[in-house]
């Protein structure tokens, strides 16, 4: 959906989401994975983890190269 927008908050923030309406059609989707429906009374607390994740990437692969390939920029 193009109506979804990222939210950026300071690392020290805690974001608490609550689905209070019984007829609310709310879903939790994290990092593009399969969503999970939220039911009345559910709470989601988002905060910085105490653990770090170290990511690796090929040394010659640049961000815009990935976009160009995925979005097929420059192809006819």
C-alpha cells in the first residue's frame, strides 16, 4: 500500500500500540513478512533491543545497484 509510511523515532523511545476497537481490522507486519491480525486487547511494544545485529553485504554491491536491478531501471 502506498498509504503506509515509515515512522522514525529516537532510539530511546518506546512505542506502545494497542488495538482497542473490537471491529478494527488491524494487522502487524514486520519487515515485509506475513502479517499477524491484532485482536481486541492486544498490545505491541516497540523499543530498542539490547542486542545488535551485524549485517554483511558483498563489497561491490551498492544500494543503487540493488534498486536498479529490483526496479529494472534503465531496461526497456
